[in-house]
């Protein structure tokens, strides 16, 4: 995994989202989720390519149930994009890199 990807917890989520000068993409995932494992290397690549322009983060839904519930995450992987602390985009499901980049407007 890229060292540019930050792991969030229920305790750190609000601080990281509100304190970021750049947009933040949060990947909600779990160890047992096959599609999540498909998306992980794509997000690692994006973290390297978008360094300084987009912060890529991950949150394990099994270890952190409060935040996914708050944002009504019902299936994983779900990716939420925050700009200036506000939710601006939701992407549900595993997508190829080109489709994810297009959907996120990168």
C-alpha cells in the first residue's frame, strides 16, 4: 500500500476531513471484501499521482461502524469525496481506474 494513503478511524475522521486544504477521498472497505481488494491498488496509484491535489484515505467499516452509519454506507467499496469539509460525490462499487478518474473529475 502507498504511504500516501491515510487510514481513518471514527475518532480521526472529522478532524482529517475538516482540516484538509485539499479534497479528501474516503474509501470505505473491509478485509473480506473482494471488490475492495480490486480497488486498493488503483487508489494507491491515485494517491501517488494526485499527491498534493487529493488526499486518499481508507476506513475499515468493521473496525469503525459509526462513520459509515452516519453517511449511510450500505455496500462496499463506497468512496466519498469531500471538498472543504462537505460531501460532494459518492461512488459505489469497484470501477476501473479510468472510470473512477472520470467519475471523480480528476
